[in-house]
């Protein structure tokens, strides 16, 4: 089964918490703090590999989680970082934010990687909080929680040349003639149920070709199989448009040509603009030779290459034209707008917004909400440290300016406090 779409759920590792510890040595009755930092959680990384050509691995496994970081220890021992989770995907995979639909990564090169989610940072041990005026800090930071994200994986095959045309136009036969690919070939529509890739070699040059199945009238709306596979020719640099000249299908070759181009245009304006080489197939049949001149006149001034995918007649001339055309077309010119998942590595606050919620006021500041998860608010000393952070970032002043009075309830993230302004 050829699977080219999957929705999966990712979670990076939680950071390990920092340790609260003091030196306990003989003859050192009042040893200083020596709690070590926690290790960072594992990242979630996507890596493109040529060893895969479908997304079948994600048919049953949908949830992926990186390893958590280990907590810090005494004697300034740092916790071990969580192992990164590397998820292998086929070359040509798009990674999209499932909530927004925006692109996060486009993995078009073998071995290319993208960090999709950063692991949570490890909490600082109490040794980090020692100062000249606070020599015995009795608190440490908790590890930062990892991030979660639902992503959509969409595979778009990477090929130089796409073979398009109505069913039974001879696409699979031509692919088998110019490459080592051995797609199923039979004399009935929709013999090919999934794209087939083949490497064609000609006169010391080579290119990758893909046979796109199921294109018929209405393909862009889901008719036939075209709606599933039209996207796989978006990355191609050149199209070979095969037309069955024989008339044995009962269809008119020129109308077939027009209908396929209309489907490309309706699916994507970019597809309609792609360079095409027209290959008039089945020229070995007497009916085709009679229809060739009429078809040439109908598509003029475009060039038509008469071929027989079955016997090989005219295929060398077609490949000459393909090689010459590819030399003029840059590789994979498609440009995407990327969304980089947020990463609040900086310590400085972003703009704070105070909004009224029923009987309470909410402080909206994404960096602050993330930072406060590292404080153990059940610990008196850690709570005092968090209060100092709020003052440093000007949160009390912002609350007063928003009309918050002493005794009002204030929410930050999942926590709710009673506001007292001690300035």
C-alpha cells in the first residue's frame, strides 16, 4: 500500500529538575549549595532517508515521544540529557502544523534534518542561585516541560520528469522501456494504482521519472485516482504528456490532450505552467500513423514526438529532447513559506496583555507562562524567587494599570493568585 499522508502526534522530552543539596563533608559543617542542574529533554527531529518511499511506517504508530532529561544530583552533578528522537521519513516529505496548516519543514535532500520540537530545558540546581546575600538557597528550578504538536506528513515524490496522460496511454510501458522499473502493465484502465519511480539513463545522462496513475476528466475533484496523485507532479521539472493516437479507446487524442491540461490547470496554476513534451504513443499501429498528422496540426506550433513505448520506436529521440530540456530547468524551484515552531530561548519578557475573565484577571505572556512552570510554587523560597521575577518584568505595574485592585484574583497559566501590591 502506497501511503503518502499521515497525521502524527509528537512530544519532546521534559527537562530534568535541578537538585537542592548542600555539601556535607567532615570538618565542613556549613558546606555551601551543590545541587546540580537537570538535563534537557530530548528533541524531536525529522530526517529524510532514501531507504523509505512511502509513509507506511506511520499507518499504525501515531504517537512519538522523546526521552526526558534526568534530574540533577548532589556534588554539582548534572542530570543526563534525554536522548533525541529521530523520526525517519522519505525524501520529499512535507511536515505541516496540523492546527494551522503551515509548513514547518520540506525535507528534499537525503540526510537532511529538522528539529521539529525542542526538548524542555533542565532546571537549575540550587548552587546556581547562591549569591553574596543568599548563601543557602533552599530551592531549585523544575525542569521545563517538553512541547507537544500534531503534525501532518505529506509525501510529494521527487522526480525530474512526470509521465501524464489518460489511463492506457502507455505511461507504464514507457517507464519500463526507459528504466529498470517494472510497473504492472495490462490492457485495462487503472492498472497502475500507485506512482512508480524509475531512473532513466540516456547518453551519459540520467533523470528520475514518475508514472502518475489515474488521470481522467474530473481528477482534480476526485474522479479516478488523480486527486490522490496529482500532487506528486508538483515537484517535477518537466512533464511528458502521452497521448494514445490509436483511437482504440474510443476517445479523440486531441480532446484527451485538452482534458488532461484542463485538469492540471484546475488542480494548480503551477502545474499548468510546467514545461511539457508531447509524446504521441502507439505509432506502431496503422491507425496511429493516419491520425498523427491531424494531431500535429491541432497542437501546432508545439512539437510532437511520435513514439511506440511497446517497440521503442522514436523513444531515443524523445529522450534526447528530455535531456536537452532538463538542462535548461533548475531543480525543484518550488518555494514554500515556512513556519518555525516557537522557541523561547531568550529570557526577556514579551509584551504582556491583561484581560478580564469572569471574576479574575488573566496575565497573557507566553514566555512568562512557560517560565513559571520551572518554579516550584509550593516551595516558599521558590515562590519568593518567582515574585521577584514578576517585579523584574513589571507585571505588578501592568496589573495596576489595568485596574486590578488588592484582593482581586489574578491568573497566570493554570495558576490563580490573590493580588497584593507591596510596593
